[in-house]
C-alpha cells in the first residue's frame, strides 16, 4: 500500500486490487464510526481509496500507515436491489458469441449473478458492478457510440454498468431498465452506492394487444 497526499485536505491509498479496496473501505468506515478517523468522505476506486476532508493530512497519513492490514471484507450484506432489465441490447449477440453461448445463456448468467457496487464514477449515479468471473470480461468498442440512451445496461472490461443518463459510451449494450439511478431530490441521490448488492432481473416484455 502507498499513502499519498492529495492537496491540503485529502489522503489517497493506492492498493493492489479490488479485494484490498473492499477491505480498506470497510475498515476505514468502521474506524470513522468508532471515532478513530476523521474524514468527511471515504471514496473507493478501482485500486484506490480516497480520504477527503481531513484536517491534518500528515497526521492522517501516519495514522493510517500505522494500522496493520485490515481483515478481508465480509460478504456483502444488507438490502438487495433488484433492477428489472429488458435484455434487448444491440451488442447482446456479440457478447453471446464471446461467451460461447447464445443470447438466452447471457441473460441467464447476468440475471442469475449477484453483483456488487465496487465504486462509483464516470457520471452521477454510475456504479461499477463486479461479480462476473474474469473470463467473461468484455472489451470496449473500438469506436464509442456518440449517444447511449439512459438506462442502458452494459459490459465494459470486468464491470457491468448502467447509464444513468444519455451520454457517449463504448461499453457493450445488453439491455435497458426504466429504473431511475440518480435523483437530486432523493437521499442519497444515487441508487447504487459502494457495497450495495444488485441483481439484474430479466423483465418479460408486456404482450402487445392486437385490435379486433
């Protein structure tokens, strides 16, 4: 682990992998709740944890550096968020080919896997979801799309993500959801926050009524 000063009020922990990030995030949250650490924000990343809003950067860095490695993070607990997804993405067939299955196999794998929000970024409300095995990682598109609709469910590298708003994007689209992921009037505004458990439940499209 490397501990770096970031400006006048933040400390950055550089870590080896996502498991270390999980462990340190849980440990830092525990110590802050116990009054052993003062930081306004504890922000996990792919390989980092940022402590923002600390009053004494040098003292905080020394304090954290003196703690031994934290225990491995416990399995995710708490509420499980079920997000209904219509698996109709334009890259679904390509993902099926890459995974050596058919489209139904991709849907079964994604809807049957419990994911977890590892960290947030890219845009407000975007959660990077982990839980798929490494061999299912999908490369991003060579040329990003200029506009991806809000609610699009996509795969990029080792992560699954859902576009909170319409934006450019190069991830592989497998479906979409109507769930609101970011609402400035909600508390918290983001539905998906680090540590949350998520299932992308397959939604069956409503039948189309045929007139008499």
